[in-house]
C-alpha cells in the first residue's frame, strides 16, 4: 500500500478508537464509571494533585463540564476536594484510596481488552506501534500540522 492508496489517518484511527471505546463500555459500567469519570481518576492517579482548572486543561475538558463529574466522584468517595492553603478560593483535587481501587480495577479491565487487540500484531510491530502512538499522542499534532507547509 502506498501513501496514495491508504485511508486517511483519522479514518483509520477513528475505526480503531470506536472499537476500543465500545470494548471499554462494559468495563466502565462494571465499575460504575463514565468515560469522563475514568479520565478524571486516571489524571489524578497518574499525575500530581491538581486544581479543578488545571485538571480540566490536562484532560482537555471544559472546566464547567467536569464539575458534575467531580461532584459525583466526590459523593462516592473516589476523590476529595480540599482548599488550597495558598488560595482558599481554589480547590485541590486528590484521588482517595477507594478511588485508586476503582481506578486500578477499571484500568486492568481496559488493558486486558487492549491486549486482545494488540495481540493481533507480531511482538515487534506491537512495540513499534505503541512507541509511535506514544510519540504522536505526546505532541500537539494539530499545531505541528498547521506549522509545516504541505508538499
């Protein structure tokens, strides 16, 4: 396949993403989480304590959109909000031990599904695919695409 006859990247990634998201729904439901709830727990479990505004920026969500998600997670004891000692108007978010347990179970289930998909590739291709995907997901691809002239 040449670059001229391959589907666009977005088209290929969309099909893969759709399949992965569909496979995640039962895992999320079994752990009583929404995708946004899991996204918040992931950010808090794998990163520093954050303000609500910093969390929204990190997960690329509108800060007003995540308030109901944060309220739900807090009511269920999965996260806590504490006043920032430096600015009591600001709330710092942290995952609780119960939140870590739910996050861990959910991530384990999601990763098991991902491994079934990745198993379709030979080991060397799997490593290359994951390395390339990590590289592309860690950069601002949209800004890079706008900055470089095509052709």
